C-alpha cells in the first residue's frame, strides 16, 4: 500500500512498523475505554472515525496518483495511522458484545455464527481485494469499505443497545422495542410516550406479580401437605 503511494521502500518499512506499534498501543487501551465510555458510544465513534480515515485515505491516494503531489504520501500515512488508532480502540467490541446481547440458551450459537461470519468475510476480503484493486485502481479500492461503514453506522445507531452493566432480559426487551418501533416506521427516539409509560407500569407490577406467584406456590404446597396427612390418617 505504501509502495503504491509512491513512498520509497525504507520509508514504507518504517511506516508499516509505526502502524503496528500504534495499533498495539491503542488496542491495549480498549478494555479501559469500553468500560468507561460504554459499548454503543464507542462502537459508533469507531465506525465514524474509520469512515473519516478511509475517506482521507481515498482523498490523499487520489491526489498522489493524479496530481503527483509528494506531500500526499505523508497524508496517506497519517490516514492509515488514524484508521489503526480508532480500529484498535473498538476492535474488541464485536467479540464481547455478542455474549451480552443473548441469554445463556442462545449465546453459544450467536457467538459461533458471529465468529464464522467474521472469518468468512475476512477470507473474502483477503481473496478479492487485490483483484479488485487491480481492476479499479488504488484510489477507488477503498470505496466498498466506505459504503459498508456508512451502512453499519446507520444500522447500529437504530438497532444496537447499550449493554454496559445491564441484565440480558432488559437488553432483549429493548431490542424488541427498537425493532417494533422501526417496523412502525418510527425511529427509536420517537417511540410513543404511551409505550414507555406502559413499560414502566409493567416494571412497577413486577413485584406484585412475583408476590402472587409465591403465594400460589405456598398454597399448592400446603394443599399437598394436607392431602399427604389425610392419606397417613387413613392408615
């Protein structure tokens, strides 16, 4: 990539080393930021920053290719460093959030499917990127990633809930509410106050429902004890 950006081999090697070091350092800071900032905000920030970095990379690569501007090569390095920084910060989120979005019954299946999808797409990208780059050129070879980033930002903004310090059932209920809101053609933020009030009433009734269930269980146990005593009395 750096050779295509018209960098000399020695500078390209140093740039590759710098990108690896930067990615490692920012990936090490990811656990602290994930718990401090939250999964949803950090995911959206990562996608938006990656979109900006890919756009800058496309811009500087195009300037270097068509305008023969030597300074654009350093802009390419800066864009790649920016991309690896933000990618390193948010890269652990997809691996951990899958286990927080599903209850125990479906968790293993969901994690298996997500890992398979991730490595399957990595295989496709590794196999198809170089032929695609040769077909459209270096400048436009980043466009599929830009399109996917845009789609991911929109989808996650409307669907992805925050999972930090939340119960799985609470998360599942919010996902269902988001899907119901979108099926009605309304964004999640414009969900009717009536629906939110109804959810609050349900939450308020939960202790009463739990108390009724316990009372029913006690009555059933007492009935069984009486029947058992009657059977013993016959003997």
